[in-house]
C-alpha cells in the first residue's frame, strides 16, 4: 500500500521519495505519545518528528497523516482520536507559522 511517497509494509511506514532522506516508522512504535511542553497535551510522536523535518513538504506530511491513520486502524493498540486531533492542531500551527515566515 502506498500514500503519496510513503510505503506501508508489514512492519513499517517508510519514506520512498526522491533523494537520500530517510524516515521510517516501525509499526510497533506508531502510537507512542510525546509532549512538547511538560504540561502540554499528548501528541503522537512520529507525526511531531516528521513535522519537524525541513525536507518534508506539506503534501508529504498530509500523505503521512493518511498513512498513519490507515496503519493505526489496523493496530492492536488503542488509537486515541483526541491525541490525534491535538497532534494535527500542533502540525497545522507549525505549518502556518512556516508559511507566515516565508519571504514573498
């Protein structure tokens, strides 16, 4: 299965785009949460890490979001929609800030 330049294998979600960049998410760590601030909301770690990669475009990140949800739907662990909503809110804020900072 493929979403944009992301391949879904039996054990991973992997970046398969052009260039030498690599980004691999192991399925067994897919739903690991993290916090940006000590008192902040929980977010899904891999979406946060991907969002922080300068070489991934907005479209790449959107495709990863779809791949993430697809794989999460097949995981034996519990997918928390509240955490995912918080994660997307964080991601959109970062992307909006990047767009505002781009020179005209």
